[in-house]
């Protein structure tokens, strides 16, 4: 009878141990996801400011922008392809 009681206590201890590990890993994953969501938002970064591409909506560093002046207004794009697509769309709208 004593051995059965010992085995039950060991089983209970093992189940609590496994539950604790599961909760610990779950909380670590949630913290990691929260951190990655926070850093991917369009906010200030160490190297400069993030700006939004008017064509595709991507956020990129202002220092890496492709510039274009259209009708006296300056636009900044993430790449040449977005700039060219924006120019074509502007020409079609005229």
C-alpha cells in the first residue's frame, strides 16, 4: 500500500512538473510574439524614421528612399519598381 501511495505522489509531481514546463514555454512564446509585433510597427527606429511607400504601403527607412518629384510634390518610394508603377498610375489618371 505504501508503494502505491508513493507512485501516486510521484505521478502527481510529474504531472505538475509537465504542466509547469508547458506554462513556462507558453509564456515565453507569448513574450517573444509581443516583442516582434512591437518592433515591426511603423515607428522610429535607431537608424532613422520609417516612412510609408505611397504605392505599395510598405514601411522603410527614410534614408533608403527612392525620390521622385511629381507635379511639384516630392514622393518617396521603397524601390524603383514602386516609383515606376506610381508614375504609370498617375499618367493613366490624367
